[in-house]
C-alpha cells in the first residue's frame, strides 16, 4: 500500500496551508472529483436501500449537546462554545442530536418505522495536533451518517442490513476490512448507564449469525452505547475505524422520542447509528492507499485522455472532447507521445489520435494495463467507455439484503 499523505499531494488531490490550519486540508480539482463521485455513489446506495436524505446545520445550542449527553461525556473533543446574541452556539461533533430533533418534529406512527434518515454532513472535532495527518485524521469532517428509528423487534434486521450495505460498498470501492470489532463500554465515567448490555447482545447476535469473525474489545464503545467498528489498515499497518453500526437507547430517551404503536399507545423507538464509509476524508485516504491513485474508472478524476499525434489532429481531439458529454476527459497535447502515455498511466483509458483515426472518425483505446482495443466508430467507443466508467449500482429486487422501506 501507498502513503496517501505523500501520493495524494503528488497527484494534486489535496493540500494544506498554515493560514487555514492543521487538520484542515483543502481539496484540489482532481481530489474534489473523487470526493464528489464517492458522495454521489453513497447517496444512490442509500436511496435504493430506503433512506431519505436530510440536511441540518453544523451549529447547535450548547443545550442541545447537554441533552444528548455529548457535553458531559465528549466535551474534551468539542470546540468551545461561541457567545452569539446571548446564546452559546457549538460546532457539532456529531449529527445524531440534529436527526433526533428531525424525528420528533412531528408525530410518528409505527407504520413509518423503520424510518431511515441519512445525511452527508459536516462535523468538527477538536483533535490534538499530534494525531493529525493527511486526510486520515482531520478537524473538519464530512461524515456519511444515518440514523434509523425503529421498533425494538426491528433493530437486529436493521443492523444486519447496515452491515450488508457496508460490505457492498467495500466491494465496489476495492476496500478490504482489516477486522470487525465489537466495541463495548469499559470502566470509568465516559459511558452512560442504561441499556448497554442489551444493545451489545443485539450487536453480538447479528455478528454471530453473519459468520463474520470479530473481536470484542472493552473501552471502545461510544459514550451512549456499544457499536460494531469496521477497521481498516494503512500501508504501515496502523488501524483506524472507517465504518460503524451502533445501537442507542440513550438519546431516544433523552429527547423524549415516541411513536404510536398498533395498540394506539405511545412507545419509544430505538436509534441505530450507521455510517457506510465513515468520513469522506478517511475513505478517500484509504482509497488512495489501496489503489495507489489508479482509482476505479467511475472514481477517476480523468476517465479518458485524448492524445493527438500532432497539431493536425487537434481539431479532431476537440471534436471528440465535445462529444464526451458527462465523461471526464481531457486533451494532452504537450510533449512526446511516450511521455504523455506515461504521464497518463493512472487514467483508465487513453486514446491516441493519428491521421487515420481523424479521417475515419474512429477511436483506438489504450487501457491502464497497457492492453489495446481495436479502433471502433467514435460513438461506439465513447459508449463503451461510458459504460465502463459507470458507478456500481444496487438492486432492490428479489433477494435484496435490504428490508423494504415502509409504505407511506
């Protein structure tokens, strides 16, 4: 594996500046393409699995995090409150309190459950300078987060479906988990008392049925309850958590969440926290290291490079570029042909445009592995590249691993 901190900068994916600050990288155009493609894939995956997307502010009143428990149990990792208009506002360290408020914004019925709310949202952690590095550990995080509000008898099915979504995304991204960890509360005052044993037993039951090997580790749970952590490793073998599934009885009680059951009585939902790819930053760091910058075609910053042999073929190159539509394509005309091919070695597809191709309006494709495809009519060649560059999709047909979304 590669070091994403070095390779990401060499490839022009991201950078940093002391005037912005440590742990606050910026995305360059090619890196932004990878990030946006990843975000679009995840949103599509979630939509097909019955999630509804929301958007919530990155700020909240201190009182919000006092109710959720973050202020008492997580304050050391939060930024100090800002005094604004007689109120104290805090940069959020998590999205779950906002989603709890979205749930309780109106009355809920058992017919709506499970209610799956997802968001790619910003959050902020006051990380110490010594632990910051590249994209793997940052202070401003774009989190692929979701919260499932469900009845008690729906919890295990939702946890199982969340694990299936994670495995599906990892297959599409070429990521292999280092291990699965059942993270349990430990000693000390950082954990809330309550239903931790019950939640842990549910998570353990799902893991045992799944056949996935896992380690149970005390002292790694979230402050409000146990979780399943999907661990990945970098090139040096250092582990970090990428994806999580958590069962939370604490926050539904703190926020007074309810739904009306089939018996017309009020019941409290369980809150399942779930992140398929964790933070976008850490996910891209892992992708850089796993693929060495040679991303799958659907993630690649440039999918097709056009290499005119001489200035005489430039008009044809521009015509091809105009017809690429939503394909990410560019013309590389400077330098020798050999140098241009080597410079574009990470691009999934390259096309050398000589007099013959220009005269016949055909395209001969060179693949990343050095193999070549015979020339074919321009429209056919572009259609093939477009199909090969399409993001993976998920099925909701028979045999799907996802529970059906509730009818409305």
